[in-house]
């Protein structure tokens, strides 16, 4: 049986190169904060406790964490060793044979398999640590080994001799400690420099010097990279995107250009769905089989039904039915429900509006706070005047109604089933089922007016130019 | 003189990892099905006959094939050897010295030069086969050679010994056989496994064992890759895109970002045209010199004239004249003809509509089933009310007409040359040349109304809050 | 002290493979011409004089050059040696110990450090030249060295022996000469071929043969690449984009996908700004901290205020205030000023229009030549009818006004403060402060009309089908 696991996530890094006030681990990639990615990976080993050590912004970080994860404020920040000590102080009920996994909150690319590898520390190992061999070790701590190949310590770059600088095996900061050994050794770490900082790497040296077993495991360098700049954040986002998209494609999703398809973690896309280039699927979004999305479309918290077609559009908080059509150039805002085979066409915006099966709003309309009946047709230029400057009111349009072009529906107002409104009408009164409602004046014609005006204009211009 | 060539395209693969019902070879990349790409490559050697062997969906596949290409249903599917036998049975009039080229329908990246290389089989070669040397041969059949370097057979991965697994020269499944040798050997292929499948690779072994000449030719591994997943399909699309775009750039087309420019095979773009990022050119589309398209624009079956500018728009089945301007945010639907120096501007949709030279529809309009005369100006918000709920009707606007903003043109209706309509008018009757037509009521003003209403509202709110 | 530096930029190449009439060095990448990029790099060494030698299109090139840079027409074009001679003839006041830097106008990727390296020529060096070692030297002149490793000349590919072709150190065409040595040697260059062309590379041979010191310096092959095709132009644009974006990210700008973010040289983006995929920032554009731009947005000569949000929009010559919202699907044209916390929403176009603080135009509007007061609300479908077919006129809307949906504001017209217009009104007369203005007829209802029409239609269709 596996021993209980405790996880310490170090998240005190300031992220100076990000040049923002946001705590570094709260920057987002592919729809999640960096720390969320780390916590999701470590959660797969079912830790008894998980503690995130933050240096500043503890409240902001705490507000984003899932239940069961604690935050511990490290103040002042006296190094990684000090941070782990602070975390250990909050981990009550820890037994000497338990495992303490230490990892970094700014390393969103870590995968469950690597965490499992750490969790697989055998009872005899005082520490199992992840190291990687890289072509350019600049900036990282180097792993020191004795003649027999056993790890004897880690030397930080600034303290390394020329020979040590040439070493290419680097420390990743990922460890699984035997709790008893960690607690004992960390108490013996001394301030490493004038600022009084204590480094966790010293624990490795102390354990090795004390004859304890220090083992290493390998990893993909990509997986253990930390984020310290926007450049690195963009690279991490790109890796996450590749992973998410590879998963979706393996599950049967077609992508025209996976490198240009931006799908948040957690979005569901069924086999047979088709995503064109420039698609963004965010938040709690789901796309059903045979739906076609894009090019150049954003869906946030939307549900796209089977066989629906949504392109060159922005969809937020909306539900799009089977075989419905949306776009090009539509904006669906929260509370929109587009029925089966219904259509929200070109230059149409909807908000808190339901279109029943087969209803169509093909062009240049604004439908807000409206209910549109089955098979109703909304003429181009129709607007629900839902706002009177003080309140919003609802418009109800019956099944099979035909709203003429440029109809203003001054809410609250109800248009009956099968009713028709004349083009250009302002409808302020309810319209009965099957009735025609028109608001219009007679058309007047002034023969020759335009020609006379043009002639006058020509004379004026001639006068002005003389 | 070259001997007659017969081509057998193996297309029975189920494409299980695609997770769709569509026959695998009917998936599309860069505007063509996979099998179309293969057939186009093999057509360059002018085969006497081409037979596509399909395992299921024969009718669906047959429906997409060009004239002169036959489909042969392999049912049940008993291996590649069995598939070739089925194909040979349909190839009447085949002479022993003819060449039979065998290739795969899911390998869209094959280029004519490779097919020519196969077609160049010399009379003494019983089979010329394409092999490639790869770093990771996993999953592929390995080429077995004797001490003298002659091919003696192909071993499938599952049957390979550890030594054979270490071989890195793999079989691509591309062959040119001497017909007589193929026919004789294939009759001797035995069921390779419990399922009773016959493998074409056995023919190689039989020919070699019989002292026939087996030669190999090399190829770019990219070119011979088969498509078995959406991931591989996306990669193939990317390679095809690079090839198409490299051709266009060599021909003088400027591309801001070739990796983000999606041009179907067969689209014509003239030297001097400029394509910005996010452009999709599909189907029977042509773009003339000095035209500028994009960013973020789709043209399907459209013709863009010399010097025209089309951006942030969707164009389908439309013709855009020289130096015309379209967009940003326009949707041109089938039957649209935009004349020389005409303009279809922002938030304008057209369908079955002709704008003559110099006509302008700059903003927020829907023009359907309309003819717009030379130099006519369509005010913002103009809508052709072409649909009465039953039929579509035409609108005719004369040369030099000036349609006021928000004019509803209730079709069928004709606006004369140089005629003017007043803003906000619903025009139901024809308007004479040079006339002014207005449909409008007098403007009424209620002084202080808004202020009194606001005051009342403030009182109500105060009441409610007490 | 550094000796005076004179720069000769060779820009006579025809760029045949570009297949356009535009002089090659006037093609653009990342917002600048190729020659501009070169001139910017060389300007960092503060040359006394800079001369650009062009072969054709001298006037077109000259028109784009910054002050202090001269153009010299080489006609006929008799080789690079001849071009440098032509340039020297225009460089009066040149002293023998001065440095003459020669570089190419089609090499936009050169960086200041490389130019500085050339400018660092020591007095004893007759020429310091840039060479690079490449895997595939095809097409380039090879550097010839003697047994001691000293450069003795450059051999063009077509004149090279098989042994020389195998050399991988190539000439980049970048040199810093001691002026006196250059002038003397170039006079001794002889026509290299039947066309009477003189090659600058001969100068190297002459100097070496004369016992002068010829030194070389290394460079990144990417940096010294010339542009001869659209493919190479696209690659150069991609490199420039990476450089610009790396700079911005280092300065604290977030980018969702740097490979899809198109920022011209010279655009300013503050730390904390967020750029989504598909953003184009062009010309004199500035984006303030915490602003969010994109996806799929173009800003040309625009200023985006702190905390503003602009997405799926096109912005040209506009100023967007702090915390303002623009889009999705808005087009802001020149002269637009969007105030603090103001909104230009979906399917809204503006031109020469100011929206004061908190004013909102959320949907489907065209605002041209308008002034919108603080907190005013513009209803959906509102249009400023600013053009009467002859002139443009202004619309003034007062603070707190409420413009009803589909209001036509026939300019010149003024809507008072807090005034209200009724939906669907055509407003031709000014409206007082606090007043309500309506232009409307009574609504008429014809009960059963629609049902009777449908019944009639059914009868007709039945008749037709019999």
C-alpha cells in the first residue's frame, strides 16, 4: 500500500519579468491558471493534503484554489527551504514514513505520469528527485555526483566552479521526500547568503552526506519548465494547446489547423465535429457531433448542437440547437437559445432570446429579451426595442409570424401567431393572431424634384467657382 | 516506348481512428478528398486503367471519382493481396509486360515524380518498390535483404524477430509490378493468418525466391505517409498548404503569413495579388493581380478583380470587379456582381444582386434580388424587402439614384434614374426618374416630456425605496 | 576615436522572382520597406553619409528614404563593383582612412550589432568582411583561403572548381573597407564577363594579392539573408515578427499566440496589455496597459486606452478611451474618439465622431460626423444621415440624450440634452433639451388579414397544381 502523500507547491516567485501585479501563478494558459494546471496534475496521486506557499497575493491565490487545497503565506521570503518549512508547519498529522512531494506552481506542463513517478518513491529512498539533462544548463542548479554516480548535492549556478558549470544534468525542483528525513534535514539547513535565505537544495546535500539514499528520475525538459516571462507563458500555452488538440483529434475531431485552434481545458467536443482555423472554445463549452465551427469564431460557455453550423461569429452563454445556422457575423449573447434548424444570420445580435424550431432571423437584427415562435420569420432590420431608458421589457412573437423588414417592436409587446407586420412599422400595441399590423404614411412623390435640385446645385457651384 | 500502365489504388482501409462513418479516403485536405490527391498524382503517367479498391462505402467513393476511374468492391476484406487480386479481375486486356502500379488511397502527399519513377520500371524488373529509411520504423513492415543487398522479402512488424525489428528500411506499399509476374505470384500467396488474410508483401518474397529482379527506389518519408488519424490528416493538410502556397509565392503572390493562408488546390491567384493572414480561398476562386484580400476573409467560388480590396468579409459565388471595395464586415452571397470601383461596405449583405460601376452601399444594408445602377448611392440601413413570406421579388434602382438612409424598398419596385428617396421611407410604389419619394409623418415635439418622465421616475423610485 | 563612416547600400537588384514592377527594396515586411530596415540598422553607427544605389525606380525609392540618405542611379547596371564606384563618385569629402561600409538593401534582417562589428574595423584592416558557414552554400560566392587561413579571394559559384564548390564559407556581401584601399582597388577591377560587369568581390582578391589585411567576421546566417522571392519575404517577415513580439513580451505584454500577432515596427504596447490571436497593430498605434485587444482585430493608427477592450473589430485613425468597449464587430474609422467607459458595440460603424464619457452605441448603428454627449444612449438601428448626396453635415447629440431605436438623424441636426426620440422616427428638426420628439403614424391593425391571405394563397397553389 502506498504511504500517505502530502504536496507542497512553491508559488512564492514574484514573476518580475511578467511585469504585472498579478501573482505569477495566477497567469492563465489554455483557460486555466498556472497553479490550476499543477494542482490538477498532483491531484491524480490523491494527496492527503496539498499546501500552496505564496509570497504575496495570498488572498488572490487562495480565492482561485479548489476545495481541499490550502494556502500558506511565506513572509518574509527567505528561500525555498524556508518556504517548505512554512508549509510543513501547516501539515499536521504527518508521519515520518509519509511522502512529501515538492513542486513549483509555475510549472503548468507537468503531467500526471511524472507525479506518479515521484509518488512511487520506495520506503528506502530519502528523496527521489527529478533531474534532466539539457544542452544549455545556464541558470539552473547542477546535480553533483560522486565517482560512483551517486548524487551528493546540487550547486547553484552562481556558486559553481568552472568544472561544475560544464555539467548538463540540472535540478528541476521536483522532489518526493520521506517526510521524516525532510523534516530532520531541513532543520539543519543554514542561511545560504547574506540575505538569510535557506535553499531546499541544501537538504539534498545534507541527506547524501548523512548516508541517506538520494535517487533521481528523468523527465522531458518541456514538462518541467517553469514560467518566468510572457515568452515562456506563450510557449507553455502552445504546448497545452497541442496536448488538448491532440486529444480531441484522437477522439475524432477534425481540425483544419490545430496550431490555430484555441480550446480551453475542459471543453467537450464530440467525434465528427469540425473546427476550422481561428476557433476559440472557452469555458464550459460543448460542441456536438457533426457540428461545424469557424473559421474565426469564439464560443464561450456555449453549447453547439449536432450538425449545427456556426461561423465568423461570437457566441457567449448561448445554446445552439441541432442543425441550426449561425453567422457569418452574428453575436449571440447570454441567454440565447437557438432552436433546432433555426437561423441567426448575418449582422444579427441576440440576448436573452429564444428562437423556437425553424425560426429565422437572417439579417441585420437585434433581438433582446424576446421569444420567437416556431417557424417565425424576422425581417431584415427588425429591432426589439427592449430598453426604454429605465427598464428592459420582453417581446413575444408567435409561431409562424412574419415580421416585416425594419419593424420596431416596442416592448412589452406581443405579436400573435401567424401575424404579419408591415415593413418599416413601429409596433407599440399587441397584434392579434393572424392579423396584419402596419404603421405607415402614404408614399408621396415629387416628380422632377431630384433633377431640379441637381440643376440648382450645378448653378450654385458654377456661381461659386466664378 | 513505355509499356501500358494499370493503376490499382488500395482504399479499403476503415480509418477506425477517424471515428466517422465517412470512408477514410473521402476525408478532405486543402479542398480535395484524399483519393483525389492520389488520383491526380497517378494520372500524370497516363494510365490505361485505374481501379480503386474499396472495402465499404463503394457507392460514396464512386460518386466522387473522375471519369475513367473505376471502383471495385472488396467484400469481404481479406488483405492487400486479396484486394489486388480483386482489382486484377476487373482489369481486362492486361498484357504480361504491362506495368501494374499499386498505391494507397490514403496517401495524398505522393507527387508525380515518384509515380513517374515507378512507371519507369525497366522490362527486366519484376517489381520496383518504394522503400524509405526512417528513424522510427515502428508499425511498418521491414525490408529484408540478403548478404548481397538484394531484397528477399518484407516482414510485418508483428512477425519480425528482434533483429528484424532493428531494421530501419520500411515498406511504403508503393509498387510497380510487371503484370505477368504479379499475376503469377499473387496466385501463390497463401492466407497469412487465422482470419484468412492474404498480404501483398508476400508477392515480393515469392518473386525474390523465384529469382526475379526486385528493385527499390527511395522517397521522402513525408510523401509516402498514409493518413490514419485526424492528427495525420491535419499534418497532411499543412504539407499540402505549404506546397500550394510555395507555388503561388513563386508565381509572384505576396502572403503575409503563408502558414495561415488556406488556399484550395485549383484556386487561381495572379502575380501581384496580396493575401493577408487568415484568408481562405476555396473552390473555383480566382484572384486577379494587385487585388488585396484579407485579413480574415473567406472566398468560395468567387472572382476578385484586379486591384480590388476585400477584407474581413465572406464572399460566396460572387464576382467583384476591378478596384472595387468590399468590407470590412460584408457578406456577399451567390449571384452578387460588384461592378468596377463599386463598394459594398460595412455590415452589408448582398444576394443575387448586381451593383453597376461606381455604385456604393457603404453601410448596414441588405440587398437581395436587386439591380443597382451606375453610381447609385445606397444609404445606410437600406433594405430590399424581397420576400413577402411566399415569393422573392426584384428591386431595380436606376443609375445615379440616391436611396436615403433606412429606406425600405418593398419589391417588386423600381426606383428611377437619379431619383431620391427620403430617409426612413417605405417605398411600395415605383419612383420616376429624377423624382423624390418620401413616406413620412410630421415630426412632433413634446417639450419637457423627457424631463417630466425622468422626474416622475425619480419620485417612483424614491417611493419604492421607502 | 572612430573614423568617419560612409555607407553604400546596394539596391539595384531587380527582384525578378518577385514578379512585380515595384523595386525590390520597396517591398514591405512588418510595416517597413526592406531598405528601411537596412537603413535603420546602419544608422546606429551614425554614418557621415549614406548612399543607396538603385538600378531602376530611383525616384520611387528616393521618395521613401529618410532625410540625409541619398540615392544614386546606376545606369546601366554593370555589376556590384560598378555600383560601388558609382556610389563613391557621390561621396565627396571622403578621406583615405575613413571606413566605407557596403551592404545590401534587400537584407532587412541585419541587426545593429553586426553593423557595429563592421564599423569596428581597425586602421590596419583594408577590409573586414562578413562570412558565414552554411550547410548548403549553393548559389553563393565561396571564400578562398590560403594554407595559413588568410582570405585570398572570393569565387562566384559559376566560376568555382569542384573543390571550391565544396567550400561552405560563403560571402555575405557585407564589408567595411578602408576608403583609400577600396578606391584604389576598385579602379583595378576588370570586367568579369562578356556583359562587361565588374564584381566587388574582385576587390577582395586585389587587396589580398597586394598584401593588404583582409579579415572576416562571423554572423548568424538568418541575419544576412537577402530577399529574392515572396517565399523569402514571408520568412523575413516571420523573423521580424518574432523579434518584435519577443521585445514586447519581455516588456510585459501578454500574447495568446505570438506567431499569429502582427505588430508593425514602431507600435507601442504597454506592459500588462493583452493581445489575442489574430491581432494586427499597424502604423502609429499605441496600446495602453491592461487593454485587451482581439481576437481578430486590426488597429491602424489607433490609440487604445488603459483597460479598454477591443475585439473582432477594425479600428483606423481612432482613439479609444480608458475602459471603453468596442466590438465584437465594430468598425471605427478616422476621426473617431471613444470616451472613457463609452461603448461602440456590435455592428456599429463610426467616422469623424466623438462619443463622450459613458456614451453607448451598442448595436447596428452608423455614426458619421457626430458628437455624442456624456452618457447618451444610442438605440439600435440609429443612423446619422450625414450625406445628402452633395455634402456631409454634422449631428450633435446632447448629454444624457436617449435616441430611440431606428432613429434617422437627418443632419445638420441637434438633439438636446436629456432629450428622447421615439423609435423609428426621422428627425429633421432640432430637438430641445428634455423634450420628446416623435415622427410616427398611428398603428393600424387588420384583423385576420394574414390568415385570409394565407388561405387565398393555398387556394392559388392548389389551382396551379391541378
